[in-house]
């Protein structure tokens, strides 16, 4: 027993000695100094660094370092394969203007981008539809497109090439942040960032562009609120026949709201498009597990078949997965034929999921423009899924023990992808924070001080909150199948579709045009239609009562959207 006790004592002493040695080595490392340390090499972090480096004042006075755990040289040397990446974003005109201003857009491979000239969004239950077109935008500065679709890798590659031209920006990739502590020597509150390669960086300002699980946000002690949606997003690259000579080019984005979640079709080329299908986690897993040809048929049906039959097909997919006997393409096509016949859908119409590729490439049937072209195959290896969550940090700027920190992009907020605004919010953050720092340098302020950073959250926090709230409302509004709500939201959507001025306000405030408006367009849409559903307490409110509410809500939306900012 004595021997065992001595062994344990010796072991504890050895552990204490090791900890002491680590502490001595840790403290003996002389830290490097920089003015701005950006953690995270995604689009938001790279755009912020490029924006800083594009400022002459910053170039002359600040040292900027970006740290990224992955190998950014692989992104910079991206060889532009024949296929497309499955992570695609819709870059608004406002975001593209910012990227042009900082010299990054000229490095984008534009042949791999696609303009979105029109958007068609409709209710999967009632088929009420709203269409947004660049040609209908009432503006003193005519635009040719609502947004532009590009792979995230294409954008990251362009930003890296731009940063390579900026000597004031240093990139440290393949390096992880091990820990962040506050430097308390001489009364300083500067963050000390310990990296996996042994280096320590002491920075005047620490910028967290490090994603939803942000170590910078944890260090700053900033809480984040929100919730996980009971939804996973399936993404993939789809192939289809090119539009025929009698059809418009593939420049229309389509989105259908189903009760299980929206499915979106985003054009990438004449024969390729990207998909984002938000649905229940169990269904997402089942759809990922089926044969590619079965998934192709399910995607075509999701845009065309009435919701009651879509719901039945989903149950068949789930039952087949649970039984261990996956649904075959022949079985699915037989079920689709029966369902379409029961709904009186002609097999040669645009609303048939069984239309052949030869028929689709000929003279288009009536209504073909209101639907995406039939999918013929899926690019191998592109089907993936990820959970969806809404989150928003309580603050963008750290205080106290977390002083001299600031958050941008997904480190500050995450959003449902139904409006395609996640990356654009991050780019807007980057633009606003870079402008804030540029002004602080011009005024001779300490760029890491809370006072110098105040204009950034004033500019972005409420704008981001409105967008997050609006998209969350729309997600919840379109997740219900209650008849009064479906009727009211459908009437509201159709009325909005008839008001060109309101649609212009929505498009402009969603980023289709570089301007400031009094309200965010998605928020107005959610408020105008959402207030209807919130007040439907009984079926008695249908008829004239609900119709009056719809009209009043749309009028309020119109008034808010068209009132100029003071």
C-alpha cells in the first residue's frame, strides 16, 4: 500500500511539473503584434480583409492578419472543374457592387456565374404565385438582373487572388486557434491568440469570422440565442435539357413552398442548376439514400405534383427505407402515373413529372415558363445535407474580459436559406465593419476601442435582426396546412403580385438594387402576410373580414415600403 501511495504522489508531482513547464514555455513565447487579426477564411472573413486592404489609410497604418485552419492554397488554385460545386450562393447587386468596389469581382470566373433575371415563388398548396422580374423593377437606374448565382469556391478564390495583390494583408492558413486569453500586462486588454504552430499574436482588434461555433464569440463571452429548425437542407447540382428555341434562357429561379419546407431551383448554366430542398430530417435522410434516378423523379414531382400526392410519395419513401426495401424507379413511375391521372394531369403537359427530355426540348407546352425544366440527372457526389438553425448573437462587439473583439457573418448570425440571404448578410457586415475601421483610422481613434466600433452594430444589428425575423416568419407561415391561413396567405400573395410598386420595394430592399429603404423587403412581406395568419382565430373570419384584413395589410406594406427614409 505504501508503494502504491508513493507512486501516486510521484505521478501527481510529475503532472504538476509538466504543467509548470508548459506554463513557463507558454509565457516565454514572445508574441507577434498586429492591429487586426481576422479568424476565419470564409467569404465574410476574406471580404472584410480585402476591404481593409483596399483602403489607402489602412494600407499605410495597420497590419492585418487572417488566420484559417484549412488549406487556402487549394481554394486559390481551384482548377474550375467541368461540373459545379454543390454550395452555391445568390449574390445580390448590392453585394456585387461591394465586391467590385474592393477589386474582388474582377477575379471571379464569370463564365461560371449565372444571372437571375426573374424569380417565381408559389404556394405548394394553393398555387398562389408571385413573380419578380428585373425588367419590371421601377428604378431610375435600370438593372438587367436581380442577382447572380455563383459557387462559393469561385467567390473565395476571387477574394484570395485580390488579397494576394494587397501587401498589407497577411494570410496564415493551415493554422488553428488553440486558445485566446486577455493580455493583462501593463493594464492592457489586448487579446493574445495562441496558434497551433506555436505562434502567439497580440492584436489590437480580434475579428470573429469563424462560423456558427465561433471560438472568438466564446472568448468574448457573447451569448447567442436562437433555435434549431426541425429541417435539413438537401443540396445538389442538377442537369436538365437546355431551353428550346421557343423558351426563354435558363435565368429564372424557382421556389415552391411545401409544408415540409421550400424547394428551390437556381440556374447555373443552360444545362445545369443548383437545388436547395429544405425538408424534415427523416425525409432528407431517406431521399439521400434512394437511387439517383428515383431522386430525380422526386425532384421533378416536388415542383409539379399537387401537395396531397407529394405527401403520399414522401410517406412511401419513408416506409420503403424503414422496411429495408428501397422504392425502385419503376414503382415510383407507376405511382406517379396513377397520381397524375387522378389529378387529370395530361402526360404531355408541363405539369407532368413523366415528360420525356425530347418533349421538353421541343415546342414548350402551355405553362412551361412557370416551372423549371425537367431534371434528367444529378451530378455525382453533389448530394449532401445539413441542419438548419436560426441564431443571433446578443451583441456584435465584446466588452469587459472580451473587449477588442467583433463578430461578422455566421459568427454573429445564421439564417434559414429560403431567401438566399445568408452570405449577403455576411458581406454587408464585412462592408460595414471595414468602413467603421477606415473612419476610425481617419479620426485617429483606437480601432479596438468600444467607442470606435459602435457605428458597426448600429449599422448592422437591427438590419440583420429584421431579416432573420422576417425569414423565420415566412418559414413558419408556409409550414402550416390550416385552411384559413393557407387561404389568407394566398390572397395576400396574389394581391402583392399585382402591385408593381410593392414588388419593386421588396426587390430593392432585398438587395436587387444598391439603395436604402425604410424597411427590409422580406420583413414587409412577412409582416403584411404574417399578421393575417396571426389573427385568424376562427373560421368565421373568412370571407369579407379576412379580405379586408388582406387589403389593409397590403396597404400598410405599400405605405411602409414606399415611404422614403428621413
